[in-house]
């Protein structure tokens, strides 16, 4: 799984677009394509959705780090993020979210078959 980082409060924190994050977004928005729709429109709505998504990506990054024996600062929740950012940070935050999702959607596992011969015709 691919991860990216974001610097918050002077610390690099992992962002991870995990299956859990995609499932949560699908439940919240009705489908994965709802993510883009949630990040456009009225600024106050985009702000709330961006903080919710960033918190989810931070949580997924922290879970990934723990599973892989990596150190990572504890994730911030959406409420803490609302206090951390100003409205002028919104464009950068949305960019970080889109980068993490785009990076996470790329394949990182290559599957090869041991049986490369075709089965005989019957």
C-alpha cells in the first residue's frame, strides 16, 4: 500500500488510502466517485468534508505504520484539524487529500501465476 506524508505541527505524518478509508467514503458518499463531489461546492461544506477525509487518511496511515513497525505521531481527529487549519489552507489540504487518494489507488502488489501453461482442451 502506498503512503504519503503531510507535515502537521512540525511532524511528518503518514497518510494512507486504505481499503477501510475507501469503504468509509463509499458509505458516507454513496460511492467512491462521491469523494470528488464532496471536495467541491460550498466552502463550509468542503471544509468539513476535507477535515473528515484528512482525519481518515491520518488514521489509516497510523494503522499502517503500526502494522509495519514504523513510528508515526498519533493521528489528529477532524475536530482537532478544524482548529489547526485556517480557511486559507483549504486548497493545500484538498491537494494533499487528492494526492494521498491518487497515490493509494495505484497497484502495489503484482500477482503472477505459477501455472502459465494453458489447460489442455477437452
